[in-house]
């Protein structure tokens, strides 16, 4: 279901490494496939989040609530353009 979802879905470690992602997430970010995206993005805090403190806020919400919802931020796509995600 995740692989064929039209919504981008990913798992990110607390250290900022993408653990897994579906093809839609890679496409949204402008990558040809997930393997390339995972290999190129070594630290989402520095490479993906336009505002690195947003990643810290995301981790804080996750630690406090065990889940994150209603969270939006701007991320950098592969071509350096920016896109809002939630």
C-alpha cells in the first residue's frame, strides 16, 4: 500500500537519515527513485529542511506526543526549489 500510495511517505531517523521512502516521496522531491534520494540525502536537517530548527521541533513533538500531526514545513527539492510539506 505504501509503495503505491500517491502521497509521499517516508521514515526518518532521529539523526536525520532517511530510513525508507515510497516512490511518491522521491518524485515529490524531484528524484528519479528512492535509492538515489536516500543515498544523496545524508542529513535531512541540513539538506532537506529549509529551516533546520523545524526538524528539531518535529523531533520534540514526536518525543512528547509519540506521533506528529498538523506539522508543516518547507523543504528543498533535488533541484533546490522549495515545496511545502505536511
